[in-house]
């Protein structure tokens, strides 16, 4: 895979803006889009992420080595799969009832959200990360490698090479990583899980992941699978 230099972010909301700030600080070229016109987000970007380029979704994707989905989960089908064809994609999305509405209308209950995102963008390589930490924590707790109390993010996907590449990217963004090679394991960090909203160091994150089946949420997921 080509070395990541250009980072594209779809979604100029709370998480999109913070990830754009972190990516810019890490030295990447950053392009970012919202759902409307470029003009609509231009002033916000100029003010909050000076140096990033506001663009259309097409403009963001065409010039990016990596595309981050930072939009409400209920909106991902507004983006045509063709647009992301061949791209390395980070899914930072979660189902959130207040924004997304009724779960069954957004997600098929038989699989995890990231699996559904991957099935939809079936010519792209999807890796899930950045989803489980609140945007304030992402903004305030990014630290250089080796810093004391550095926090960690879970990174998971089916394509090993892509997961390793995204883990290295996350490290440059200011976080340690705990890595799995199974996109369905994204469920371990979704709303309802102990890790959703948590901001933990790597040993603590690893510990919860390793004992996921023993957590209340893990037991529920396991029971659902064997039912
Ligand atoms: N908030 C958090 O702390 C947090 C942390 C981790 C992950 N997440 C996840 O990240 C995603 C975004 O959350 P958020 O809190 O950043 O939401 P948000 O503040 O509501 O921002 C969502 C952004 O997505 C844009 N958007 C919607 N449809 C789009 C499309 N088709 N193309 C391009 N942009 C589009 C919106 O643009 P308009 O305003 O023009 O509609 C808005 O800029 C959610 O899935 C959420 O679960 C959130």
C-alpha cells in the first residue's frame, strides 16, 4: 500500500474536525467535507483547522490515500460505493439512536455496523477505529510516542496489511493501539460496551478486550449469537 500522506475526512462535525486537527499536527495533508457545499464549511475549517482544505466528498476522496468516515452512521448510504472504490477507509462511526433513529432502520441486526459498512463499500478496505473515544478525549489526550499515560485505541479489520497500516497511522495521530484482525470485533467497542466512551491506556484497553466475553455486554452478544 502507498505511504499515507493525504488524509481525507468525510464529515466536518465534532469528530471530523478533531481528527483533521490531529492529522494536520501529525504532518499530513488534510481535506475535509460536509454534507453540503464547500462554502458552508469553509469558515469553520479556516477557523478551527487552518491549513486543512475544505472540499466536496469527491474532492476529498480523489486526492486522499486514506478516507475517514466521520458522518452519522445513518448517512453512510448517501455516499456511493463507487466513490470509495479501491480506497483504504477508516470507519469511525457508531450507531447512536439520538442521531440515527431506529436501529432496525439503520442496521441489519444480524451483523455488526462495520461489517455492513464493509459490505456496502465492497471495493474498499474498511478498518474500524477512532469510534470508541469521545471527541474531547481524542482532542485532549493525543500524546507523542512513549509519553506517560498515553491512551490507546482499538483498531480492527479483516485485512491484516490494512490494519497494520492504520495502526501505524493511529500511532502518528497520538495514540497507542490494540489490534485485532477481525472487523466483526468492532462490536467490542460499540455503544453498550464497556469501552464505548472510555479513554484507557494500552494495558487497560487490552485487558478489557481480552476479557470481553466476561463483560456484561460481551455476555449479551455471546447469548445473542448462540440463541
Ligand atoms: N461525537 C463523538 O464524540 C464521537 C466519537 C467517536 C466517533 N463518533 C462517530 O463519528 C460519527 C460523526 O459523529 P459527530 O459527533 O462528529 O457528528 P456531527 O457533529 O453531527 O457531524 C457529522 C458530520 O457529518 C456530515 N455529513 C453528514 N452526511 C454527510 C455526507 N453524506 N457526506 C459528508 N458529510 C456528511 C455532517 O454535515 P452537515 O452538518 O452538513 O449535515 C457533519 O459535518 C458518528 O458516526 C459518531 O458515532 C462520534
